[in-house]
C-alpha cells in the first residue's frame, strides 16, 4: 500500500526566533536553511517570530534585518519552498512584495481565529504574484469547530492553497484537535495543516491526531525550538510518522543531525516544560508571551505564573504584548494593599 504523504513545514527560523529573542545571524540562518533543505522538508519558514516586519518595540527587535536573512537563505535553499509569515496589521502588501523579491516563494497569512476577513487582500495579492499562500488561524482553541469552518471558508474563497490551524497556546487536548480538524476536513476541499506548541507535552500526539483526521501539513521545529515550551520537535515527529507508515520525504538521520549539530548550539535555553510554560498551556495563553512575561515579572517582582493566569482570564491574544506590563503593574499594586 502506498504511504500517505505528510508535508513537513519547518518553522525553526520563525517560531524559533521567539526563543532566541530574534537574534538569528546570517551565518546561523544559512546553516540551518541549507541543512533543512538537504534533508527534504517541504517548506522552510523564516521571519521575525511575529512575521515579516515584526521587529519593533512591541514585539522585540531583530538582531539582523530579516530581508538580509531571506537573501542568505535564498542562496542555499534549492528544493524546499522558502516561506514567510505575515500578520495583517504588522506586515503589509508592500512588505510581502519585498519578501518575494528577496527569495520568498510562499506566505502564511496569520490572523486570530475569528478574524480571517482581515487577510483577504493579502491572500489575493500573494496569489496574484505567484506565491503559494496559506490561511493561518491562530489561537484556534478559542473558537468552536463550527466557527473555525466559517473562518476557513473565507480563506478558501479568496484562494488559499491550504488552511493551517494553530494551537498557539499549546492548550488543546487530542480530542480538541480531532474535533477541529475533522470539521474542516468535512467542510473544505483544500488541504489542512496543524501547528502545535508543547506547553502541555502533547504537541507530537496532537500532530498525529491531526494527521489521523486528514491533515497533510504539519509544522515542527528542530529540537522543538519555539515560543513557550517550544513547538512539535521535528526529528521526533518524523521518527513517529515513519513508525506509523507515513511518508514525509525527510531523511531521518539527516534531520537529527541538523537538530543536534546546527540548531542545538544556537539555543539559549533548553526547550523544557517549566512552570511558566505549563501555565501557558493550562491557561490558554499565547506562547510568545512567555519571555515578555518573564521580563514583566522581574520588573515588578512577581511570580510569572500569576501574570499568566491573569492573561488567560482576560483572554488576551497575539498583538497585545504591550499590555503584559499593564497587567503586571496592576497585580503588583494589588499585592501592596
């Protein structure tokens, strides 16, 4: 029986940017991109952690301009599609055009799970200039399967090549993933992808659940490098998929070598599930809030866990990073009473 193909989307150089405070250098990007391309991943995503032109006071400045990083990666990526992330309101159509001129072949346009309509013009423009285009629904635990189908159809209608569901908080259990992916599988006629964070230790299991419900694109990062407790660990995911009889076209020994020899030396800290990252998943908080929360906790002498619980109660989402300081300040004032 022919093995079912699963496309691996490696986002070490995008989601992993959060974990290294957006400090990737040209040499590091060149080495990682070349390694990933040689071992057979389908797409290599490279951007500031918050998408193209995310470098800012609010999200954190990049050490190296991302256009320079794209140019460097473009010189060594020969087989995979070099991909960028764009968040409407941060990146613009002009930024997208510049990314394409400097090597990007695909774009994933990401919105909050209930706001797909703000991506229509970006998706249509990307398709008009010949880019593979993905509609990316973030924080998908915050919407019902029915609402996700409604939003995904907006992406379908404007020409997206596939729909990517993101468990941005690492909050979902396997049944949550199954319900959302199966609903999409039954409602749209384009491929489905899944992006997971490991805040509850379920990223590989949830990715497999997504595949079993019909997903054919899976996001992952080498060594799990990413926001919060990290993303689905690419080399582990590929090993599990191989054991289960799926075809990723990724050389397993090769991806393990890239992770160990190239990515691991770049890492600033191990990707472990500590108390703060566990609370991200438990409370349903956007994973990239972790480092911002650590800084706020240090400034106001708070336990990061207390800040994260409050962020979860307020259902804060990506783009509200500047409000973490406000929440920490409010908690510090309450503690003084």
